[in-house]
C-alpha cells in the first residue's frame, strides 16, 4: 500500500501548510535531506515525529555544496521512492523546490560560519560548508519549524548549523540524530552506493578503527597513540586517510595527550569514494 505524503514545491505553499498547522496549535519539526533516502534519514523522521505534531521533510540536491569535480550530477535522485520512504517513516509533507525556487535569478547571498569550518572537511571541500550553511538558513527561514533534526554522521555540519542558528537568532531548536549503521558497523550514507563489492567489504573497518581508538582514549591512552594505531589499520586495509583527529566535542578544537571526553572524526577514501564517520570518547557502542 502506498503511504500518502503531500508534496509542495514553492516557499508560498510550504508556508501556507505550516501556517495551517500552527493555526491548529500544532508544533512542527523539519528533517532536511538531499534525497537518496535510507534508514538513517528515516530514523531522523521517526525521531522528529516523537518531538513534534507534524513533520516536514525536504529534498533538495543543493548545487552550492558540491565542488566542481564532485558528484552533483551523479548524486542519486528518485523522488517517488524517496517520498514513499519519508511518508512511511511518518513525514506528512515533502518540500521539494527546484533550483530556481531556491536560488532565483540574482541570488547573491552566502552564509559563512567562520568558526568550526576552517579545517577537517573544509580541507578537501573548501566551499562545502558555505553551501550547506546558506541552504540550511534558507530552508529554516522558508519553513519556520520549531525543531530541525540533522544526523550526527555529519558531525562538523551539525555543529556549524547549531552555530549559525544561534548567531542569526533563527528561532528553531537544532537536534542531532544518532548515526545509523549497517549490521557490520558501516555508517549509512547515500554515497555507500558508489562502493565496489570489494570496497564495501573493507568499508566497515572505518568504524572499527575509530571505535578502537575511542576505547584506547577512554582507557587513558594519549590521542596521538590511539590515532596512530587507527591510521595504520586503515592504511593497511587500503584506505587513503584524508583526516583522522580527536577534537573537542563542542568546539572542534584540536586535542592532544589524554582526554576523557572527545570526538574522533575521520574522512578516508576507498578508491574514489570518500567516507566520513565519527565516534564519541568514551564510545557509545
Ligand atoms: O546533510 C545533508 O543531507 C545536507 O548537507 C543538508 C543538511 C540537507 C543541506 O543540503
């Protein structure tokens, strides 16, 4: 049986729907996505459903957050399937604007969060977070939800969005959603589809390596020693490590020596595919 979800494509229609809910005294949660919906997104929608009366999800493959040699054209798109999955998780409304609705002719504003964006993913993807911050600010202002949920897999992104909402006084609570993993530990990501069979077999080592490092740090080892072991394990398995670091969980400031509370963040290539993951210290699972 097909689950119903209403689709709106303009800011005006989105605002009219949200205003009607508000007139009934209902609260609204938003789950922004770029589509290619998987269980990770669906868990965010379920979480949203537990926190608000109504859930609106958005699908917009945001050209501003892709670099010139990245996968904007190839990014998986399939609105009908995505809409069904979002509906089955509990979303009532799908906002799916086109690029002209999001960035009309003459669009000339960029949102740049200076702190938190200077390294980690920015080294490999210099304009990525400006693109994310710009579209997320727009989505939140277009919809006006009480709560918006973003996955912890993109941990740096989550902190940047919290900072932008605070700095710009956007009246919304930003909530993180726990990473959803395959049974072998690989964090769910739309880009996992790019992995060859052999790469897919190797990929769970990413989580295993940072989990081991998190355990070592929780046991009192210096971050340098824990990360050195993790890097060696990843490189031996064929990963090309972009970054592998222990950071302050709130400010992302670099940590050195022993630290009982930290976030380990990693980005590594398997073949052409760049995977990211992260783990709290002490580790949760
Ligand atoms: O995490 C994502 O899917 C995207 O970066 C987001 C937050 C929807 C902005 O395009």
